[in-house]
C-alpha cells in the first residue's frame, strides 16, 4: 500500500502481511494509518533539516563571537621595511593557489595577520577563516576540537558538535602553534591534508572536507623532526610554501608606523583622545629590541595611551620595565668604541650575556641576587627574553 503524497520520490510504502483477506473496512483503516504515518514522517523530515541548519548556524555564531572577543584592535599588516616587503611580495602568488602554507616566526610577529591576509586575497575570502591555537587546546580534546564528536561519544558529550574543520569547510583553517600538536594526532591531520577525509569522535561515518590549511609556528620543526617530536611526513606536507616573518628588531624602521597605528586603534577602542607620537618618542621606541615583537610593542603603547589621558604619550612610565639596548650590554672587552656589530653578532652577544647571568645566579631569575637583578631587568621582562632566545634556565640547587 502506498500513501498519497505529491513527492513520488519520498512516498511511504506500507506492507501488511496477513493470512486472511483484508476487507474494505480494514483497508480504509490501513489507508488512514498510512496517510497519518506519511504525514508524521514528512513533518519530522521537514523539521530535521532546519534543526541541522540551526545547529550549524549556532556553531558558526559561537565561533564568530569567540573570534570577535579575542580579536586584536590591529587588523592590518603595517610596515614598509625591506624585511617585511620580502614576505608580502609573495602573498598574492600564495593566495591564488590552495597549497598549504607554513608561516614561521617568533611569537608576536603577526603570523595570524599574515594568514588572514592570504585568506582575504584568495578565492575562499567569502567563506570562514577559522583559527585554532594548538597550544591552548587540552591534549585530550584535540580530536574533538579538530573533527567534532557525536552525542555520547564521551562523558560530557551532550549533543553532536561539529569540529573546526567542518566549520571551515570551503574556507581556510589557521592552525597556530602547530608544533604543539600531539604526536598521536598528527597522522589524522595528515590524512585530512592528503585525502580531505576525517571522522567525528564516536562516529564511523567518513566525512569529506574542502579546506585550505595555513599553519604557523615559532619552533624549528626540522629540529623537532630530528628529535622525533614531530612527524617527518607531516612536516613536509605543511612546508609546501614556507613564509618567514621577520622579528621586530629586524625591521626597526617600521616601529614608528606600528606605534602610530597602535595609538590610533587603541584610542578609538577606548574612546579617548589620541596623544601624538613625537619624533623623540619614535626614536626612543627604536632603542629597544622588543623580544615580544609587535605584541609587546602594542601592549606598551596601550599602557602609554591609557596613562597619557589624551595629552602627552607617557612612554616614560610604560617603558619603565624595559631596558634599552646599549653598547655596554653587548660589547666585549676586546671591542673598541668604533666597533660595529651586525644584528646577528648583537643577538649572539646578548644571548651569551643572558646565559652567563643565569650561570652566575645558579639559574635563579627572581628575588635578591637573581639574574633579573644582576641584569637590571624586570623579572617578567627577563623571562620574556629567555623565551625569545629559547634559553631554558638551569634548575636551582
């Protein structure tokens, strides 16, 4: 028996098996039942699709809200230096293709801004740009975060949840701090990159996804591969188009531009009058090596703007914890006043000086007699510089 329905492709077929013939009255009852069942199933199907779309839209809205709340005020790449230009001149070529990009650079150099610029110039610009900070995801939640899960897949999985790859379908996914990706999850990421396939946690259904992957790291992944902390095949798959962002100390001529842009954006966000950046202020900012790079500069500028109260930019207070680069901090006993160091030599001398201070203080950074006091630095500033130089203090005895 087939229930009446206008859509022949979705008609309900009701089969009844009985040893005795069905009389007219029973047939009318069966017809009524079939029509009611068809109506119920059709209504359920009609509601299922909007519910699926509602959940997907809800997940998109939650993601966009998170991105809005976490977004920095500085939404453009600012700079005219040759070091930056060498990277930016490749952006259009990279954006025109779907190849995987690996952005290299120290923390705070603007890797996410570069990734967004690539996305916005690509054919995927009308789709989502989804960011995942691999260093901020709990180890046990990586697979669910990347690929999603179904209801009941684990304790606390109260409903189906799409992963970031599903949300980014058709667009771009930015995997920040990719070097922190757990070794056991790397084959699953490799599969997505190679085949565009994945499964949700707790589900056997293989799903397809079309997404452009841009990864970023401040680590030397080649060394991580040699140390067997990163899979070689994944490294080669990510390293198709490497782009290396220069640190701020290699583009000091951009500091006045970055500072001016930061003052404008911070003042607009805080709704206060923007103080003026003088040439003396700009020159003073260029005296620092900024181990935290652009992010550290932005934080200092925001602090100075708040303290200025719309009048004079209070760099004197904002820079109180930072120590400018001077010849006394990097010159050796054999150097003369005429000695000029290259940037690499300068960094090597500073690194050696930090290591020497740590050795003399038995690895102690804080407190009286610690390395920070010996160097005349704020302890948090010293800790930031040690991270920038990838120096691990020896354990105190």
